[in-house]
C-alpha cells in the first residue's frame, strides 16, 4: 500500500510515456540500454487481480501476463532486475497481520508483545509464494535473475535507483519515494498504444515543494505501513503543514518535538495512547514530550531512511546485475509445463523479441562509433559482431507504424520477423539502400513490354517425320472412307428411287388396262397363281373386280417393305464393313499417338482431336 493518499498528492506530476521511452538511457554514457528494477510482488498482485476466477488461476493467466511483460522489455533492450520481498519488518508486522491475517503469510511469532516485534520470515508454502517461485523460474530461462531482498523489495529497488545502478523502478507502492527512489513507473500497458505511467522525484520537488524528508513527515501525518497517522487530517491540510515547516528541518523538528505543531481543534488536551496490538498513533497535544511516542516516531523515520537492504557493492547485487544467456530449450519446457504451449508457439513469442534486442544493441554500437570516432571492443559492449539483419524482404505497417519484414543471420529457429523501420535505419542503413535498389529494379522490369509467348519451333514439328506422315496417311484414308461411303449411299438411294418409279408406272399401267378391258374368266394368268399384292419381275399386278382402288391414297406399305428389304440387308452389310475399316484406322491412330505422348505435347493434342473426330464419324455411320 505505502503511504495513504500519496498517489493522489503526486497526481500533478504524473507523466505518460510510450513504451519506446524505456529504450532511452538516462544516467550513463557507457551503458546505453536502460536498466530497470521490478518489484516482483507488486507485478504479481496486479496481474492476479485482473482475473481471480478458478479457471484463470488454473490456467495461470497471471503468469502469462508476466511473461508478455518480460517479452516487451526484452524487445526494447531493457536490462531487468527482479526484486522479491524478504522478511517482514518488525515495525510492519501489526499492519501485515491485520491486512493479510497472519495464518496465510507469516509464521507464528510465539506471542511477542505488541510494539516489540522483530522481522518475521514469510510463509514459503502459501499460494502467493508459489506464484513468486513460478515467476522466478520463467524469468531465469530468459536470462533474468531475481534479487531476494532482505526485507522490503521496494526499499531494495530504491537503493539501486539512488545509487545509479538502475534507471527506474517498477512499483505500485508509494512509499518507494520515501526509501529514496528517483524515477518510478507505476503502471505499464502493452499492446496497441502501449505506455508507462512515470513519476519523477524532481518533478515532485519542483511542482509540489515536497522532498524525501517532507514525504516521510507526510507519512507520519496521513498514515502508512509503519504508522496509523493522525486522525481527522486530510492530505491537503497535511501538505500545507509540512510545507510551512520546510524540507531541511521537518524531520529534526518531528524527532525532537513530536507533532506538537499540528493543531487539531476537534481534540482536547488529553493524551491519546495507542491500543495494544496496533500501530503507534501520533498524538498532537500534550504528548509531544512523551518518551514512548517520540521513540516510535524515530523508529518510523529510521525505517524509511535506513532500510535493511543489500549494499550496492555486495556480491549479491553484482550477481543480479550480470547478464545471463537465454535458455531456449529450457524455456520451451517451462512454457509447455505451465501453459501447455508447443515449442513452435514459444519460439514464435520470444525469438522475434530476442532478434529485435540484438538489433538495438547493434544500433547502439553504430551510434557510439559515430559519436566517439573509435571502435570499442565488441565483447565489452555485449553487442553482436556483425549486423544481425540479412536483408529486407518487404515493407510493413503495424498499428500505423512503418516497419520492415527482415530476415536474420545466425538466429536458430527464426527466419523472418517485423521490426520498426527507424530501428533498421539506425542500425544498418545500407540494408535499406539495397532494398530500395532492388525495388527500383523490379519496377523497371515491370515497365518493359511483357514477353510474348513464343510459338514452338518448327524443328519440333519436323523432328519426327514418321508422326507427320502417319497423320497424313490417316487423313487420306479417312477421306477415302468418307467418299466411298457417300458414293455407296448415293448409288443405293438412286437405285431405290428408280425401282419405286418403275413399280408406280407398272401399277398405273395395270390399272388403266383394268379400266379399258375388264378381266375375263379364261385369262392366261389366274387369280390364284398371283397374290393380291404379289410382285414379279416380268408380270403385272391385277386387282379383283370387286376391289375399289382410291387413286389419292399412297402405295401399300407392304409393297415398299418387300421392295426395300433386300436393300436394307445390303446396307447393313456395307455399314458393318465400313465400321470395321474405321476401327482399324482408329486403332492405328491410337497406337501411333500414344507411344509419343510424353515427347511432344502438340502431337498429343492433335492426336486427341483426331480420335474424337473419328469417333463422331463412327457414331454417325452407325446411326
């Protein structure tokens, strides 16, 4: 929690920066990438509050959010130091017991009297402690170690920031300013339009007139993790009182006189003592000379001014500041264990960020070489020895920002990814020049006339004379068959027409004879020897006298059937013969064309057309 209402007090100093702000260096000329300390407990509490349902906890949504935050900082080439809480300070135990209920987070103190508690170790088996362990494991695979604080994590972060060992601190506890922090990032938002919310101590001093000493005095008045504060006083009145005393003398005045200068009209001159088991309650009138009250105030001031932390030059801090390698295989195993991700998905998430970090480090080398004019040893700067970008593939636009899709050198598991265009311009401008030249060359090729499809050479057509000759022979045979079939059909139709004409003439002649000279009983040709509709080669057809013949009606059908039956038999024989010839020709064309299908595509096409044509003719002939 920190100091009550302190975030509202420093609200005028709030700044919002884009995520790119984290890649800029603030304090060092030698080290150009930014180093940040993270209060791990604050991050895990924030991420866990997003969704506290059973499913979210089971699927470890909080841990995924933590992983994605680390990805974003890695891509920006930020060096990250995770800091976890150590033991609980003795002065904070009453607040901690009341807030979290000791059975969940702290061990049994054995009945220590209130106000004389010592530091207590945390319950390592609690749910929150297990979440912290998981975060440490996944961070270690990314080359990020965690610094276990002695007591308060925000106090350790503030110490590193005040000693210029880091550029800023991520924490949502407002008492980090009281421990000496200079720059604090309270919030971080990823995704489109990502940003960080920043507070700087310099702005608080200039705009509000409150330094570190004034903020500690403000904590005594408003209340914090270490004191309950003065009842009935609000932040506006407290700030006014602290400013009236002054930054340089406020702590000395409070330590020697207590808070006698604070006047509360609502309270009488009764001495107000804290209840047992509660934090020290600072009285305003008549209690300034109380030794117990002054001692408690001095303890609160000392807890903020001299917190228990690892020294800046200790081996523990030096080890946490060192950079460790990224363990790809181990990360894949951890992500599969925690999130059930396949290795490809893990690589898709982290490898582009690692590549972008390498490119930013190379850009730092390029800018330093330009500014200083000398090339420093690459192994000391911890940058790649050569440009990690192989070539630019195409331009992209991501969330309204100009980007390039590039291919990478010597990065296992990653071929291409998208990076900001301005980063490529700083790191390797020669790649952009090569890409533009390549695009101009492509445009010139497009402006030229499109290539016309050249017809196949005549050599291919004449390369196989046997094929051409076979096609010619097939066409000649087809023509002969067509001519013979048409001639046969024509002759047969002509003969049939002549026979019908002769029959009609003979019928007409017999009819006329029947009219002119009726039939007699002693006729040389008897009715019994000739059928009623009989037809002979040298005889005539006679009708009986009793039969009436209609001249308008056509010839009897029976006669036409008897006449054409022989012709139909002859025609069917000719069709069978023609069909047999066509089958021989088609088999010949199939055998000749199928052998060379793979050699010449044009010949295959012509052979296929010829087969279809022959089949159509065969169908017509059969009909």
